[in-house]
C-alpha cells in the first residue's frame, strides 16, 4: 500500500469539478476530507458517485458542511495540510465572499500549509475599465460593484444557458465561449498545490465555441442524439482565478 501523502479537504465535493478533483487525489495517494450537504450513504443519492470512486473506501471521508456555517467547515478542515476550495461560486456574492472567508479562517486556525481557491471566468471578464482590445489575463479582476449589483442567484454559465433555453440563441449575441477539459482543470489544481513556487492566479483555458454551437450540442445531448455530454472533455466554467 502506498504511503499517504497527506490529508486535504475539498469543499463542495459533490459538484461537477470538485468530483473530478476528489477522483484525482486518492489515486495520487492523498486522503480526502470532502464537504457535502448530506453525507449519509442511504439518503445521499446526489453524492453516491463519490463512494464508487477508486480508493474511496480507504481514502475518502465525507463531512456535512455549509459554507456559511463556520463550525461545520472548520470540522472538515481540522487535520488537513491542504485545502482545495472548489465550492466558491464567484457570481453569487454572499456565499462566495463569506464562504471563502470562513474557509480561510478555518485554514488559519488549523495551520493548513497550502490553499487553492477555485473561481470561474466571472472573476475576470466583468471589468468594463479594462483597455479595449487588450487581452485579459491574471492581472484582470472583475468589477466588484458590478458583481454586487448583478447578484445572480445561479452562476453565470448556468444563467446564460437558462436564457438560451428559454429565449433561443437568435435573441442573444453569438459570442465565443472559453472552455477547458474538466480533467485538465483537476490536474492543474493538483499541480498548483504540489509546486512550491506556484502562487497568485492562474487562468485555465483551452478551447473556444460559439454560443449557437454550444446550444445545439446541449440540445442534441439532451435528446440522446450523441453522448458528448459524457466524454466531450468540455466544462463551461472555463476561465479565471482557478489556480485554475
């Protein structure tokens, strides 16, 4: 049996990206503390897939936790040397800000050595003062006042897709979406955790797709006409502070 490399906490472990991170870590001999809203196996259909991951029985423990409940987050982080804060919906201001502060406070109290915070493209793109025509990079931050006034109840990617499905792509700009393989993001997160010299922000982006094509693919996948939903290697939350 391989020696354990350390205990790490992954917040929001039942989420799409976090699930891939949870899958990757035990296979690299990390023991994972995963936070979910309901960890009881019998009642936890949403997170049942986590128990089926390779090495989950020996290298994964789920904790019931809420971002806005400091004590529950602290309980999951105690004993860990590293934290992957994946449950950070930057577009939904209150849980993003207060939740992240709770995580960082708990990390400080538990003397965690390294923290990787994940966000989305919304951490970068909403900056109207950025010079026109200049490529946005890791130095670009979205305008915080715009984010506060927007106050999405769902994340930006979901918000846009909901509008697509309700109104159709003819009513919106056929712009480019920046996308990346979710497995590549998980690998990038682990790499940024392991590399001592890694610091600051990192953008993870590999592919572009137009809104019209994105919607068409989503509709066909929804109707079972092709299975790229399972293996297309594309995830919408593509760009921004994602160490990723």
